[in-house]
C-alpha cells in the first residue's frame, strides 16, 4: 500500500475542526456541570418523616426530621430513617444526573 499524498492544509483544517468539536463538547459538559451543581434534589424516608435536600453535586444542604417521629421512634430508628432518606436523595441525584447527561452521551456515541 502506497502512502497517500496528503495536503498539509487539509490536515491542518481537519485538526482544527476536531479541536473545535472538542472545545464545544467541553463547554457543554462544563455548562451541564454548573447547572447540575445548583439543582436541588429531595430525598424522603418514612412517609416524609425525614426529608433531606442536596445539590446535584452531592452536597447535602438540609436534613429535616418530623418532631413526631422523634417522639415515636428511638434513636436507632431515627438514624435508620435518616440513612434511608440520604440514600433516596443520592439515588434521585444519580438518576437526575444520568438523565441530564444522556443526550450528551448519545451525541458522543457512548449512550
């Protein structure tokens, strides 16, 4: 097989196009990351007896425990409810993030 005669200008244009595509994809990912970082997600446990709020970047911002739950349940049960709410919030965050990234992944051929 003989090497092809490649015009350096065509090669440079192709490289510039590829670099522009990478820059555009990087900008979309950065914008999506900023958007997700500020998205608020809520997790629940025990029919709303414990509620947690977290941001799309995984940072928890609030834990609310119904005062009646504190009277009805012991410390171990309240702890289990908090853990359940945290895990529910993390699951919801993961689902929201996957849904947000799905179009970008499909566009890149990875979805």
